[in-house]
């Protein structure tokens, strides 16, 4: 088992990606697809950067990837706001994603300061 697979933050980031993917599946128009693709990339980037950070030897490098993952969390939140304002994301979907993002950001902050 890889180190990142043991981290709760990585598991929660996968849950966020699943929720974002499910919420954006119904979007079909071109501009909506662009937003859906962007938020899905950002959500996927979170777990990928957490994994990459745990594979680095140096603490400084690990922190850099955890910071990148945290930046992707903020990107997801921003795009989720746009989707909600455009009526493309239901209030409960937004709330779920927002809460997961808040949780992930806090966990990443803990990882960054811990190392």
C-alpha cells in the first residue's frame, strides 16, 4: 500500500471528486461543459498532488505539493460558486462540495504544518 492511500485527506478528496463528477454529469451545453471540465480537473488535482507529495523525499517538496493541492481546493470552491450562481449546481450539491473542501483544506493545513 502506498503512503497516500492511508491518508484520510486523500480519501476525502476522492469523495469530493465523485460528488463533483456526479453533479456535473447532467451539464450538456458547451459553456457548461467547460465549467464542468475545469472543476473536475481541479478536484482530481487535489488527490493527485496529495499522492505526489507523499512520494517526495524532502519535506520542502512534500509541502509544495500539499500547497498545490490546497490551491486546487480553493479553485473548486470558486468554480462551484460560479456554477451555483448560474443555476447549474443545486444548493445541496454546493453545500456538500463546500463542506468537503473546507474539511480537505483544514486537513492539508495540518499536513503542511506537521511536516
